[in-house]
C-alpha cells in the first residue's frame, strides 16, 4: 500500500519534479558521483568508500544532526537498511517491507510504500530489509513474502511486482537488489527451511524473468523461460535426494566486478545443519562437500552460467554461511583480487579472473573448528570439533556437544565491511564468541525449520564481543582493533577524509581514524544501530546518514550473548549529519 503525502513546500515539489533516469553509466560510476548513491555498497563492487573529504579527521568532531526522520512507532524492530540518494531525495527501506522517500533538505516525507504482507511469513532473522536499487525512473526492493517490487521514483506507485519464490515453503527476501545492464538481479532467503538458493535476473522495465541459476547441484537453470544447464553434477557431492532440499540461500545479495563482467554471489549453509545426514561427517575425498553451499560463485550476468566457485567451508557443519560480500580490489602489487571475510572466521583473498584461492588468514581469535587453511584453500579440519552424530547416541537423541569458535552467527555475519584504496585496508565488523552445538535427528517438512542442530551462543572474553578490525589484505595482519562490549551488527563506511564510520548496539554512530583506529566522534541515536552508514554531497556540503533501530539476529538467536543487550530500546529512525557552515 502506498501513501503519498501532499507536498506543501516548494522544496518538496522541486525534489520530485525533475527526476531524470538513472543510467547504467550512472550506476557504474556510483562511487565517484558523490551527489548520488543509487546502489547498495555505494557502488556495485561493495567497497563502501567515498572520495569525499570535506568531513575529515580534523573537523569530524564538529558533526551535528541536520535532521532525523521517524519510521513510525508500531513497526520498529531491526533497521538494517542502507539509504539511497538521488536528485535531492533519500530512499530508505524499513522493517516489515516498507519504503520511504524523504526530502534531503528538510527531512520531510514525500511518499511511503507499505507492502501488504500476508499472514504466515517465515523470516529467519527479524523482519528487516537491507535496501533498494535505482535504475531509470524506478526504485526496486524486495519484500518478506519473497517478492520483488518496482516503484515509481516520483510517486511510489507500483510499476510492477513479481514473485521470487513461495513464502509458504520458507522463502523470503531481505537483500538489496543488484542492477547490471538493465537486469534486476536478486537472491533469496530461507536457508533454515530447506529451500534452494537461487539467483534470478529480470528485465528492469517489465519484470520478466530472463534467467535463473540455482546454486545447489542437481537443479536446472533457465534462460528466457527454457531450461538451460544443470548446476554442477547430480549427486556428485550430495548423497541421495538431499540436494532437493539442500539450502544454500543467496540471502545477502551480490556484487559486480566490471573488470571481469562477473556477478559474485555467496551461497549460504547447506540444509540440514546436521552434516552427518549429508554424508559430510565421515569423508574427506570431496564427495560430501555439498556444493555449492557455503561458497562464493562467479556468474555470467548475460545468461546465468556459473564461471567459477570457491567453497569456503566444504562439509559444513556449524552454520558457517558463505554469503558474506565479495569485494573487488587491487592489492599492493597491482593484482586484481577479491576479498571476503567469512562467517567461519577466516579472511580470504581470491583471484578475480577465476575465483582461485590466493590466501586466507584468521581474523577472529581461538578458531576451533579448523587448524587453518591449506595451500589449496581447503580447511584443515579439527574433526573432534564437529558436532557429534546423533546416530551414535544410545538413546537416539542428540549427538555429542562440542564448544566451537566462532559461533554460528559468525566471525562476521551480514554486516558489510569497507575497503579504502587510500590506506589499502579493509575495515571488518566482527564478533568474538563461541557456541555449544549439537546435532539432532530431523526430517524435512515444507515450511518447517530444517536444522537438525541445537546451540547456545556464549561470549569467550569478559571485556568485549564486538571488534572492528583494520585488516591488511596483503598480509592478513590486523593493523588496529576497536573493541565493543556488545556484538557489532552494523555496516561500515570509509572515506577519503581518513575516516571509518560504523554503529553500535548501544546506539552510537562512531567515527574512527582510518589509520590508527582512534575514536574521533560519536553520537547517540536513541536505539541500537544495525544499519549501514552512507555519505554524499548536496549543494557543496557533505552529509552522513545512518538508520537506527535495534533488532536483527542477535536478540533472536543470541542466547547468553543477547542478555548483554536486552535493555536496549527498539526504534526506527534515520539520522542525517553535517558539519555546520560558518558564515
């Protein structure tokens, strides 16, 4: 349902009257056109870097609110969105699949779209939404009932909408879409329900499906409505019929590497979590790797064919999703590389031509499930730290309990890192925690949780859980670290002003020195921050914005860790900051 407010001021009329179409060239140059942000990641490579330096180390201490916008009182929950900026308007999504258009100068609402969500939706990790994408005269975003919607930029009216998958079977959608060459590219959510992860591409004008690519072996892709090719080889790495409910949700969306013309998507955990049922607990020859779950996958944007894959956690048994963003960058020697910080606790560098393994290094402490990564990029498993086989239990109940680090919420979860070409560093939001985990018998039922595991997350250090780390991708060294009492669950942004921005569950938006990690500024927003900060230039002034509103997976799944932050107030707001001008 769309609500259009009557604009009574000249500024609102001007903001909506002159919208021009966003082109492929505009999207390709999103990082360098500082007056706009039309894609998630502040550029399709997901570097989350801005060349703006008007706000810098010297004056960031003077940053003050320009305005704040409330998303409404009755639908708060987690606000994980990244706002978009175009032609004087901010577009931001909210919990429960809402979209707002806001006048940048005044903070006044121009229009609001509120999806009509059916009863019985099955979101895994709160009713969040991570943002949209702009192309032409439309803005695109997904809804919790697994749909993709195209709205008119000026009015918020629905131009078209389409079904990604059946929400009754456990599918949902929370990521920001990706626009490449006139295609709207989406993933899907629902890995805890035995769904099949898939990437889909639609014509941006009509919504017609161009191609689909399932990411679990044995499933057929499509091209222009016809079957194309099978993903992988049937039963090559999956036993029996388990590939039919194999998981691998592509729930975080993807990035685009223009240099190699490659979409890069991550595939989530295999289903069920119980690796013994998937044959993964008792073999080391690769036949139980359960491809392409827990992998990064390079896809041809023209036809959906898989170019390459790299599996971070074969024989996965701890819910170490492989969805975390893959960021193209250039290393110290001028090589074109990818970087990705995995849920399993290792920071990987890959070759951009073929996804080949270059290096891996731990970025969290006390990793227990693996001793390291070998020269071929495969984990050196600590098999004693794999949750036990329930079949070995005398009473037919749960298998042996193990304490594993990191927890299933990961050394890094969905919250995006940032890369600065100025410092060469990646700024990675991470968490230091572990879990008791065990396996249980389970059978598949459509629309029901399909885990076969139980767990309790626990802190491993007394003084902190959250850790913002500056990582040198050339060496794997951690250059500096900021420690936070509660888990970090917000995105990160870095700028040419030598700054790194991120938020905390305690409600602070903070700015750090990109070289040293020194905290230079903070502001209390009134609720926990799990959103993604952005910055842009408007009429010669640099602004910073972030969505505030506590929620997401930590309070729902965090166990003992969640108690650290159970005092936090929920909320739903957008805060915009600037340095005051002196006349």
